[in-house]
C-alpha cells in the first residue's frame, strides 16, 4: 500500500514540478495543493526527524513561493521532498 502511495505522490510531485518550471502558475498551485495534502498523510508514517526535516523544507518552499521563485520551489520539491519520500519508503 505504501508503495502505491509513493508512486502516486511521485506522479503528482513531478507534475507540479513541470508546471512550476514551465511557469504555469495556476496549474502549479492546484497541483501543489494536492502535493501538500498527500504529504500530510506521509507525516503519520515518517519518523520524527524526517517530519522535522520536512517542516524545514516547507518553510523553504513557502519562502520560494512568496518570492515567486518557481524554479527554486520546483527544485526543492523534486530533489529534496520527493527524494526524502522515495528513499525513506524504499528503505522502510
């Protein structure tokens, strides 16, 4: 079950990444909302240190969004958040 959740999350996260990189802010915002919603479900399954790291990444992502730095936001999503989820559940 966790594997299918990770696959679904990966699909949505990469979709958000593409929208952000292409500057499609409306679609990116919609997809990011789904990304954040799914991340909340993962926090119940992650150890406390990973949740704390994720909280730090949320702050970084929020700041990037506030500064309209969509490329940085996309990179954090793809190379930090997605990587954290994939590595944790691949090893767990």
